C-alpha cells in the first residue's frame, strides 16, 4: 500500500502552500518596509514644514 503523504496531489498542494506562505511573507515584509519609509518621509516633511513656519514667523517679526 502506498504512503498517503507521498501522493502526487498532496505533494502539489504542499508545494502550493509553501509558495503561498513565501509570497505572503514577502508581501508582509514589503508592506512593513513601505510603512517605515512612509513614517520617515512624514517625519522629514513635518521638520521641513516646521522650518518654513519658523522662517515665516521670523520674516513677519521683522516687518
């Protein structure tokens, strides 16, 4: 009698599940990377806006 774990259909399913898990992990990594880049960009933009606000305030104070 053949071992059910070595059935070709089961092997194909296991390979498919492994591919899905790999793709899901890659997507999660990519989403995390994008979130980190977004946070860094947002911080830099906040700093730039703050610097502009300070510059405008100084110019208004001179008038």
